[in-house]
């Protein structure tokens, strides 16, 4: 082969190899960029590293403190008589205005309060609770235990720590008021339990000669009771 021709062939071959290397590098970079774009897209759309803001819990805006019901399920916040109304979850409006389901608090609470400058004695409380079938629970509050062994609602002392002593110590116990609380969300028949809840409160109030308060520290009215019941 002519030396000049061989030289041209070698140069052309080298040129083709360089072009091939450049093309391969270009294609490889494109693939890498495409893979990075795909990863970024997964983060944006729904990968495990992405959490939709709509699914986040924004507890800073919560208005209610949820107190699960049940001997082994609920806890009592320390509270005194002066801030009892702050533990109530929402305000109920008396009168003809109907309360919608969305305004019913997770926990419905009413109080039975002694007359001015008086208090309930522990023995009277125990007798009244026994009359309506409330049972003393492990957390030292009285509860309505249903046929399935669960707790429909409970009653605590209005002042801290919210508990009642053992029966032997009830003689020396006194408190200015008691708070009945009902968490209706998980009840199979919320209206039936609410009816029993209200009847129990009325009976206890009659036995103790106390007043029934709503969350505004006003006397509980039949209009408020019916509005809540219809919204359950």
C-alpha cells in the first residue's frame, strides 16, 4: 500500500475513533441527566421522601384536648375550679339555633355544681353514683361501664387532680363540683348513650341538690340538650 494512502487511512481512522468517543460521552451524559431528572420527579410527585402538605397534621391549630374514655384508655388533666370551663371543647348556643354536627366537640362535658359556699361530701357522692350505677375505675374516677365491658362516659372531680379517693376515705372528701364527660365518636349508638348520660346527670344533680352547668357556666337548658342530641 502506498505510504501516503496508509497515512490517510490512519488519520481517518483516528478521526472516526475520536468522533465515536465524543458521541459516546454525549449519550452517557444525557442518560445521567435523564436519571437525575427522574429521581427529582419522584421526589416531587410521591416518593417516600415526599410528604404532601395536605396530609400533614397541623396540631398547632387544634382547639380541643382529646381525652380517651375507658379505665385503661383515658387520662385526666390536672385542673382546678377556676379553669374548668377552659377544658370544654366548644361553646353551645342556647335558643333556637341548631348546632351542626361539625360544631359538636369530641368530648361533651357538663358539670354538677354545689350551691354557693357549699361542697359535695364524698359519702353523698358515692351514694349518688351508686344509685345511677356508676362504677369506681382503676384511674380513680367513676364510669358508666356498658354490657361489653367498655366505658361509655365518666365523671371526675372538678378540682385537681380530678380523682376520687377509695370508698373508705370518702367520708373526709369534699369537692365543689363534678364534671361528666362523654366521648361520642366511637359509640355505636351515640344518641342512646347521650340520653343515658343526660338522665344520669339529672338524677345525680337531684340527689345532690346541685345545679347542672353547660360549658358557659350557665344552667344547662333543654334546648341545648336537644340541639346536641340531634347533631350526634
